[in-house]
C-alpha cells in the first residue's frame, strides 16, 4: 500500500509538471517570436500534454473502500465490488 | 339564588359557568401528554392533553402550520399556553391554546445554545483555527452510515463529476446515544493512520433528535483536535449542528460536500479546456497570417512572370549599347576636326618649325587613328559581358526566392489536415459532414464517411466504446 501511495504521489507531480509546461507553451505561443517550425513543434507538444492531463483528470480508476474488522480483530480496508 | 322563583334554563347555567370559568382561567400554562391530535382542513388543531389520571380537551385555531413545524405527534410531552373557554351549545369546556411546544425540543434547544456558547467562548469556532480543505484530495475519508441516503448521494455526485475518486468509508452509527463515540473513534482512526487527506462527517436529514448526535460535546472536541481537515455535512440546508460550527468546512448537505471536494478537479478541467482553446486560436491566427503573406508574395509580378522582368532589363542593355556605338564615330570626327583646326593654327603661327612639328603631328595622327577603333571595340566587349552577367544574377536571385517560397509552402502543408492523412490517419465525418472527434459523438449503426490521404470510404459503426 505504501508503494501505491508513492506511485500516486509521483503521478500527481507529473500532472502538475505537465500543466506547468502546458501553460508555459501557451504563453510562448501567444507571445509570438517563434519560427513557424518551432511553434508547430510547441503546438504539437502542447496538444499532447493537454490530452494527457485531461485523460489523467477523468480516467483515474474509481475506488471505494470500507474499513472492516477481520476475524483476528485487525482492521483493514476492503475494496467495494 | 334565593330570589329565583323559577328554575334556570340550560342556557343560563352554561352562560353563567362560562363567565365564571373564563374569568378564573384567563391565562394558564399546562404540561401534559398529547393523547389525541387532529389537524382540521380549516387549519384548526384539536387535541387532548392527559396525565396519569385525567384528561383535558383543547383546540388551537389556525395552528396547522406551527404544529407541522414542531412535528407535533401523539404521545409527545408538550407545554401548552392558553385559556379555558366554555362551549355553550354543548356545555363543554376546553383549553384554547395559543402555543403548543414539545417539552423535549425546548430542552434540546436550550442544551444546543448552551454548548454553542461554551465552545464558542473557548474559541473552537474561530476562523483562524480552520484548516484548509485540499482542492484535489487524493483520498476522501467518509464517516457515515453504510446504508444511509447520505453515502448514496455523496458517491453519486462524486461519480457524476469525476469517476476516478478514491473514497475510504468508516461505517458508523449516525444517531442515538451510541453514535458520538463511534464517530469520534472513526475520526481518531483516520488521524492515527493518516489514511485520507480530508474527513467528511455526514448524514441525511431527520428530526432534531435524529441529528442530535452531531451536537455532542466530545464529538465537537474530537473534530477540533483532528489533524486532518474535517468537512461536516449534516441534514438539510436549514439544519445546523455543533459539528458544522467546529468543522473546517460546513456543507449544507452530503451532495454539497461532494461538490465542494471535486471543485479543484472541476476547475482544472476548465483550465485545460481554456488552454486548448488558446493554443488552437494562436495557431489558427498564425496560419492565416502566413497564408495571407504567401498569397501576397505569389501575386507579385516579378515572381509570377520572371522572364518579363529579365527581358525588359536586357532590352535596356541593348538600347544603351546601341547608343554608345552610334556616339563613337561622331566622337572621332569631332576630334579630327579639332586636330585639323590646331594644325592650321600651328602652321600659321610657326612656319619655321613646320617640318619637325609636321612630322610629330603626322605621328600623333596615325596613333590616334589606330587607337580609336580598338577603344570602341573594348567598350563594346565590356558591355557585352555585362549584358551576359545580368540574366545570370537575375536567375540566381529568382532561384533563391523560389526556394524560400517552397520552404513556406512546406510549412503550410504540415498544417493542412490532408497532409496528416497521408501519414496514415483518417478523418471521420458524420452524416452532417461534421468531424467525429470523440466516441460519444456517434452511435452504433451510424453511417460515417472516412477521408483518407488518397481517397474516401463509407463506413458503418459496429460498436461504440468510450474510453
């Protein structure tokens, strides 16, 4: 579970990074001053990042857990089917 | 009564009793159990009050609304204010009530206000104590009844906004005397294990007694002591509980709590959409600008008909060359005349030196006559060379410009969706000619039109899978 948590944190950071990069790209595109080739490349990267972020927002797996007491008396999270 | 020579009429007795009774009980306060309760369509309320041994009939006029608000029920202990009246036609007396208040509710209300004052004085409700609620909680810790309406409402709204939420539920009693210790334990468990980012304490609507568990002093202290931020969502909009005051955020309903917790995600979704619009907007503008420049450049005559330009220039060279050549003989003649003139003057002025000078002059003259034609030839050659170089330079310049144009055209081609198609992608159009960009924009059995790089296909949708 600890590992799971770390993984989620990593994803979270990745999302924030992607969003920051995305906003930098938009600012750069809007400021102009890039050659056509450069702005095409930036645009393509921006669209890719945007799609990635949207997917991350919406497609994360739903998880509902319930705290249950097991036979040995210990408590644990049980996934709701 | 001694004076009465005749028996009294029934009406006279009832009127006399009425006068006497109403004078004796103008304002009384009675406590008893509601043993009978009828709310008439007229809005009047008829009831009986009883204790262990006795019963009293009563009425409250235009009291239906209040009775409903206070949830008056049979068996309820109530305090009634009013006066005793006599109904003459039947010779019956009754308690005419101006207010009926449940005893328990009054008591609970007093306890609620007392606790609110006490905890408020301790500073438990201070805004400065409120912990911020994370805008994008990764794990929501829900404390509520596993079978109640609240959990259904909460999860439904969460799901509707964003499917991918992680919720951990600690089932708990949410009403009755057993509830507060269970709720407290759940809060403590989440804090001890740090197994969520935010705690949500919730239950659906109910009577004052049903919601009473959330006015527990120990529960309030557990909420205040929680390290994790706590959201309280108890009952309906009009219900207020001590847990609402002490929690870091009070949501009016379980639904509102769910909406509040996904606000960050909702806002991010909107931000991403705005970014996408801005990016495509900038690029469209850019492409439109390039297109305009390309049109302008390609309509310039020098580029559309370069041979005309070169022809015109070489014509000018020919013309200048011809002028030069025609001027040369005239130039020679003028010199010759000048020489003749000088010669005659010389001969006149210096007859003595005639011979030597004459020889010298003859020599100069012959040199001059030799040089003049070759001078003309050299000039002509230089002109010819210049005329030859000019078209070459023009051609080079033309080549360079064409090259630049081609580079622009290649850049523009990359923006053209058709050029993407040649890389193996295709565009799907629906029957209206609109591009299908997402699976949910079409349906099973739909006839679509696919554009490929080098042709078109009519296709049918076999199944739709949204991802």
